[in-house]
C-alpha cells in the first residue's frame, strides 16, 4: 500500500507563479513513479487572488504551462490588514475541507504570511520555499511577511547559504532548515528557449544590448510624490542616451495618476503594460542594463550575467551582489552608476550555487523526508 500526502500549494501574486510552476511539475513527475517509491502525492493549487489582472496573473499560467487554479479565493486588492485578513478568512474553510498534510507557501507576499498564520492555528504543517531571506529593513512589508512566515513554518526551504545563517541566528533548529536552492531558476531554465523565441525585441524596435530594462513598483520608490517624480525625470534623461523600456506595474501607474505625473512617451522612453514571463526573461537577457527594485529581476539578471542596478538601500538577496551582477543604487548615485555600467566592456560575475534548475526536486524530496 502506498502512502498518500495531500499538499496545498499557495500562489497569490505575480512573483509566486514562476515559483509554484516547477513544484507542480515535480509533483507530477514524482507521481508518475509512485509505484516505485511508495508515496503518492496529491496536490491542489490555491490562488488567493491577490493579483487578478490578466497581465499580472493569467498570462503567467499560460506562459508557464500550469493549469488554472483548483480554487481561487478572489481576495483582490486592499490595505495590508484587509488583504491579509481576507486571505485568512477565505483560506481557513478550504483547509478545514481539504485537510492537507502540508501547505506549501512561496516568497514573501501578504498571501504567503496569511496562509501560514491560518495553518499554524489549525495544526497543519507549512513548508516555506524561499525561507530565510532578510533585508533587515522592517519598513518593507515583505520583511515582516518573511519573519512571521519563517517563525511559524515547520520546514524552511532556503535558496542560499546566507538564508540558513539568518535562520540559525534567529534560533531556528537545524533540523527544520534545508538548503534546496533557487526554485525561480528552475522556471527560468525550463523556459529559456521559449524566452529566446520571444518577438518582444522586434515588436518594440529594440536592439540586443542597446537598451535599458526598467521595473519599479516598491512602495518606498513609487508611493511618494517626490521620489516618483525624480525617478521619472531621471528615466527621461537616461532615455536620451539609450532606449528605456518600462513595463509599468499597476501600483506605479496608479501613483503616477494620483500625483499628476504625465506618462506621455518622450523620445526613447517606452512606458508599456506589464509583460508576460517569456517576454520579460527575453528583455532581461538582452538588455545592456536592468534597473529594478524587484527581487526576481535581481536574480534573473544574475543568472543571465546582465548588469543590474537595484534602486533600494538594501537587498534580501545579497548573493546577487557578492557573486552576481547586481549593485545597489539610489537616486543621487543613479546617473554615475549607469555611466559606470555603460562604460564597462564586460561584467565579471558568477551564477551562485544551487541555481541549477533542480531546486524543485530537492523541495519535494525534503517534503517527503519530513513527513
Ligand atoms: C505585491 C507584493 C510585493 C511583490 C509585488 C509583485 C505584498 C506586500 N507585496 O506588491 O512583494 O513584489 O506584489 O508585483 O504582498 N493591482 C492591480 N491589478 C492587480 C494587482 C494589483 O491593478 O492584478 C493594483 C491595485 O491598485 C493594488 C496595487 O496594484 O492596490 C498594489 O497591489 P498589491 O497586491 O497590494 O501589492 P503590490 O504592489 O502588487
């Protein structure tokens, strides 16, 4: 008789979808050989609905080849408390009905923390994928989500050795920590050929290694009129030197409208709708420089060895700086940092350990071992 494990997998916001896809694919692969190892895995994908626009959610399901969620909690947007509370209220009855052996949460968004909180009170085991990352900046909502999630989760699946150290420093027992590697890189490796086939460069009239790819959506950059105005002015200046393509996150667009910042296209600055996964990977690989405040893009640019400037005072992904192509910047330094990157002929950087496309295999093995 084979043993059965029922797993609920949570995805809520854009950066979650490329993390759950390799895990789902690995569960399928494992299940095909259930007879040989005696463990049957059954999974359900729960979408909290934190992100809901076609370009923030659906497009990733088709690009990544994952089926529609089994359950959509459709919580939508709201303040932090509203969104967190809505996820909790809607997820609790799902747990009571489904009675999972494990709930797998990924990343650091509000949905990650909300579902973990629910499970901790229902005595359901939680595995956190991408555990242990710390920016040491509690002004970031994600840092609060990371600390709460990691302190409650039963299995902490980390992407890099610095994450293990952070958890040990916080007193987490070694037995709960498993270094599995970066699951986002699993998705990248599986999709790199499709990304290379993307027509996004010709569609936008861009030439390989002759444009800057910009994504900015962090509240610390875009929720304040002064910083957002300065950012948009600086982008216009840079666009005079090299084309800039800026797919605008709905939060950033909403803030530009609120502050009366015009989004008319000026020469070289292309403000467009958010891209799907393959187009975004293609732009990251092909850009001369990535300018971002996203966690995912810091990692994807490191993998492609594309120079990256991160417009933040800190990062929870230090390995992208110590080994990868990333550097922190600020609005005062930005212009000089861009000139420095554009003046460089080659960037010397490495791909960090365990960014090998096999993290999801190690995740599933760890889950089974811990059961
Ligand atoms: C969330 C995550 C952040 C992640 C980002 C990726 C938290 C605390 N933040 O930030 O870590 O980097 O996702 O995108 O969980 N909106 C839409 N359509 C959508 C989704 C959002 O228009 O499909 C608009 C709404 O006006 C909403 C705003 O964007 O109020 C912000 O969305 P929200 O989910 O609150 O946070 P993000 O900034 O997207």
